[in-house]
């Protein structure tokens, strides 16, 4: 077996996946590069948040809150760094740290291998992620941002859908 | 098997990481008017304690001032009350002195304007003890050159004459006394007639025939015929005229404020004097009977 099992209260046989060496780093960097360059050529691609999907995926797969939040922080800070001077370091970092923690925590309790679960979780995390960014902008940066609109819902559905396929690709990076 | 940290440990790590990033945000963000966010937060976090401290110290200070320090307040109040009374008395005295200075200045000016007439200023130190006579007492007497029958005036008009002179005091019979009198004349008609007291505030002008024209408000001056007062000193103003038999009954309101005399001038001469009358130069015209002499002081 290339994966380990962990027993939790009331839960049984929840897998903690391991990945190939450098898989997380390469996937993260690739997601950031694509996220930074893809919308230049395809404006509609701006609704996608590939770094968030990577955070969610590895959080759900590794199922370790500490590593999940640290990975989320790292990806978020890198995204902040690539987002230009208008985005302060920590904006995405805070949001993705929390998402990484939540994904890891949920992944440790639920079976998240099913595509429907992945779709729903990604959509929900996307909305939560946007909510955290708006919260940070409003409270910490005093920047007025709308809490909710239909575009957000549509973007969440699109990200959920894309995540289903992306996660299948990322599954291939698991150590079999 | 992968060792997974405890839930508590990961929560602490989460909190630490979030706080770290929030601080990082705060260091970077610079608000337009308030400076860097970290500074805003620091001030915002510290100022409530500063405010509380200030309020606390202020309360303690106020408590000390308003309650504990009240022990001395009653004593201070008493002291301040005494000082206030003393100051009120002092103000009253100063006001009196100022008024006195004003009156003395008037007297001095009057003396300077009539240097031809020897006179001395005296302070009224008392009034007659009985109601039978209207007299006042002066603080100057024989040693100051005051003699019996000398005239007493103020810049406003005739007051009376000295009836008794003592070494250091003198008694003056006021013009309103029923035994008092002064040679007078009406300013417009130049009719001469003695004016005497009646024991009441108004004087009486006697011996003016019913045929003569006298009007209310007409001024009355000394005629100099009594050989006590120089000519043309104000005596009073005609206040009331009634026909009589055979003479008019004319009441004169005294020119001098006889009811509130404080300083007077005593004419230091028993000889008839002549005064310049600046206020009523027409009264000194030679056409008036008994006014033929020039307006200089005349010694006979």
C-alpha cells in the first residue's frame, strides 16, 4: 500500500495520501504561473483560482491541519507576491491559510475522493476564500468590497467544476 | 504512518500564522491620513488604556480636589468672606474718597475762579442736634480765621452764615432756618428782596409787590446788600408764586444742596465782597440796583 490509514473518532479508514517527491512544489509553482499568465491571454480565466484549488486539494489529501495551513500560507503569500503592488502581502496568505486548515480538517473527517464532494467542497471553499478576502479588505485595509453577488456564485461553480478535473490530474501525482 | 499534530496544536499554529500575516499586512498598509496601519492599530490598542489611565488619574485628582481637599475649603471660605467684607469696605471708602475728591476739586476750582474772595474750605462734621434750628457744624473755627457772621457757600450757591465760631469748629445757620436770611434779587427782573428760611426745604422771598412780574424757574442771586455775601452768588430758583396781600408769596428752591452738605467754603471776610459771576454775567450789569460797583472784590 502506498497510503497510510488513520483512525479518528467515529471515522474509519480515512486515507492520508503521499505524493511524489517535489510534486507539491511543482504543482504549486505551476498553478501560480498559470494563474499569473493565463488570464493575460484568456480574460475569462481570471475567475479561476488555481492556487486555491491546489491548496484545497493538498489539504484534503494530506489531511494534516498544520501542514495544510502552512501550505496554504505559503501559496497565498506567493500569490500575493505575484499579484502586484496593489495586493499587500498577507491578503491571500490569510485566506489560503484558513482554507488550508479547513480543508485539512475536513479531509481528515470526510471522504473527499468523490467528484461531487470535490465539486461542492471547492465551490464552498471558493466562496469562503472570497469572503475572507472581502473581510480582510473591509476590516484590515478599510477597502469597501461587496460581500456577495451572482458573479461570485458563478465563479464558485466554475472553480468547482474545474477542480473536479484538476484534482483528477493531481491524483496522478500520488505515490502509488 | 504519519504523525499528525493534535488539534490544539494546529489551532495554535493557525492563530500564530494568521496573526503574523495580519501584522505583516499592518506594516505594509499605509492609510491616507493616519499613517501606517500598524501605527494606527498600535495607537488604537494603547489609547484605550491611556484614556482609562488618564480618566483614573483624573478621577483621583478630582476626588482629592473636591472631597479630600474640602477640609481646608471651609477655612478658606471663611477667610475669603472676611477678605471680601474688608474689600467691600475698602471699595466703599475709596468710592467715598473719590466722591470727596470730586467735590473738593469743584471747591478748589471755585476758589481758583474767585481768587479775589478770601475763603477757606471746611468739612461738615455735624448737624444741629435739635429740630428748632437748622444748623451744621464745621471742622474749622477761629484758629482758621472763621468769625461769626461770615458767609458759608458752596459752588452751587449760598449755604448760610456762621452763627458761632469756636477755636476748632464753627456752627453755621442754614439758609432754610426760619431765622436765616440773605439779600437777594431776581435775575431777570432785577427786583431785590430778602430771601429767608421758613424751617422747611423751600425758602421764601418777601416783599415783592403783586404788580411785579416774576416767573417760575427764574434764578435768584445774592444782591450783596446784606453785607455778608458778595453779589451774584446763586441763592435758588423760583419754584412757586402765589398772589398775596400786599406782596406775592414766592417760594424759592435753594441752589445749594443743603440736605447733603459735606464740604463748604467759608468766606473769610466780614466786609462786603464782590464776586465775578461767570455763570450769570448779565446779573452783574450796572443796570441792576445795587450793582454799580465793578466785578472785582471791593473792600470797604
